[in-house]
C-alpha cells in the first residue's frame, strides 16, 4: 500500500515567519513529488514539484527532497495571511503513466 | 488556456438515486483523472484515462460507479445508486507530461462537483 503521510495540523505561524511543512512517503520507487495548495472550498492548485534530491526554490517557496529518508518538505518564507490554506503533498509513483497519491494535507494558518 | 471545466458544481440527492458529473479537460491533455475528496481528506484517485482508454481504475467502486471518456476528450462519472458515504467533492483533473523530467505528470484540477447524499 503506497502511502503519503502529513501532519494534519493546524500549523500556526505569525506573519513574516517561515512555515515548514513536512511529508513522508512509503515507496522508494517514487519518482516525483508535488505540493498543492487548497483554499477552503476550492480545488487544489500546483505550487511546485521536485524530482531530484536537494532543494528547489520558486519565489518564497522552497521544496526539499531527501529520497534516502523518503522525506519531502515545503518551506514558505515571509509567510503572509494569504498563504493560509491546506497544503497537500502528492507523490507520483509511476512515471509518465502514474497518477498522484495525495496526503491528507496540512492546514496552515498565518496570523497577522 | 482555458482550464478544466466541470458541471454541475453542486448536487444534492437522496440515497439510492443516481447522479452524473461531466468534465472537459484542457485542450490537448491526453490524460484525465477523476478524484474523490471527502471532507478533511486528500483527493483519492477513482479512475485515470489515457485518451479514451482506462489506465487505472483499481479504486473505483465498480458496483456503483462508472466512468467513460468518449472520443478521448470529455468524460462522465456516474454513481448509481448513491450512498451516504459518497458525499464528497468529485475533482476532475487533466495533465500533459512535463518534458525534461522523469515523466512527472503535472495535474491541473477543475473546480470540482460537490455531492451531498441525504
């Protein structure tokens, strides 16, 4: 059973702080990793994806991947109240034919 | 580009009734997915199509759920008969393969169809 685990939160951080969101996955065959943001009542929207070990930065967002530890994280720098949402970690196990398996999501609250 | 279109946005039915959801993917996207998202949980894949062929339907409750993708474009997801536990948001997504990667599928989701079964 392929699983993706996330702390459901809520994670509360003050405005301007760094929010750190974590995700672990069960299958070493996993190939690519995605972070989606989902506002309440809305559909998931892609923030970024990563498939190589190390860090990938996009604006205020940094994804970190450690395949040996089966761990992926998302850092949000200078957190804003508009970042308050549920963040879904998703794992692609099957390459170009593979679908995404999602975690349950971590709810982030950024306090002004 | 236009996004993934879904309808209806909301549907309320009694248990044992039937319901159908429609999805039109992003133009040119060969892969289409139906996910079920129950409140407080992450999306769970129901079925994946590549063009008009089924790639994965291992988690589709086939005794009550069916899906088709005629001509490899639009798709319909049907539930008959509905149960209380089918109350969820049904998300349609489509993807094209990201070139230069290990084959990562970047999914774009539609707005979803929220089903309430009473």
